[in-house]
């Protein structure tokens, strides 16, 4: 059953991130009419499964569409390994718009790390970025987990309100991981992840929470 985003229910910031400024200007009158009339406006098809398929290799094995992208990925893989992060291969082919590849790692007992990049022609000059996710042992702070990322811009739609997001665009890996450690400590203690499959379980939980939140906001239009 195809699922489409409801453009009328997205915020202006989410629309700009999704469509780009030029396309948003062209479609904004249509969006405004739909909002005034309290009716949905179908947008692009949105995947309810975050992964298309496993990739063809392990982290650090020649990924990247250009020499510069490959060097950046290899450097990140080496830096994470030096910190004790365990690669959770094989890499994944992602259904996320703009970022087609992802490699996962477990760092310590409670932290799932994802390196994302794009090998499409439009994305080959975009540096890979890192997302760091931990779930909490309890939700006494009002959230279930924390996410720290240095991606260029937050995704659209924005993640669930049950996860506290800290966005540090362009931050270097040591700065990002230290920020996540402090971010997690402010909210509570991290939930231990299983050594086998822990990375996938952490991110699949986030995706389920996101879908629930987007449904509550009326963002997802399911077609018969």
C-alpha cells in the first residue's frame, strides 16, 4: 500500500528541507489552499521501511563513489575503530531521500552510530555524516532516547518528539561523540544494546517511533 507525505501537514521548515526553496515557492500557493481548506495534499511516496536491502560489503571496504568520498569514509571507519566501535555489517542501502548508503557501528554498551553518504550524481561531493543514537533505561526526563548528528540539515519530516535531537552540522567526530555523551548524561542512563544486531534494533525502534509520530500529525497518507 503506497504511503505519501501530506504536504499540507508539514511545517514550512520541513517543506523547505524536503522540496528545496525554489520548488517550495512554486508549490506554496497550493499548500496554502490545502491548509485553508483543511484537506490533505499528497506529496512524494514515503518508505515505511528505512532500508532497501543490505549492501555488498563491510564498513571500510572501498565504499564511496569518488576518491575523496572513499577517503572520507575510510577515515571515519578508522577513527571509529580506534575508539572501540564495532562494525555491524554489511552496510545498508538506504531508502532515505538524498542519502543512499549507511554503515552501522556499536560504540560502548549503549550507543548506535550510523555513517551515511550519497553515491548518486547529485550527492558525490557531499561529505559523509554521522548520527549517534542511544535509548534511555527509563523516560523520567520525558524522552525515550537521544540523537546527536552532524548531518548538513535535519531530515524532513523531523524525528519524533520522544527523542531529544541535538544538531551540530559539520562537527568533527570527536566533538560529535563528546556532545552525545553529555547529551545522554543530561537525560539519564543509556539502555544496553545487544552485541549482535543491536545497531539495527536501535535504528528500527527510532523508525517505528517516527512513523507513529508522523501518523499522529497526519503526515502519512495511505492509499488503497
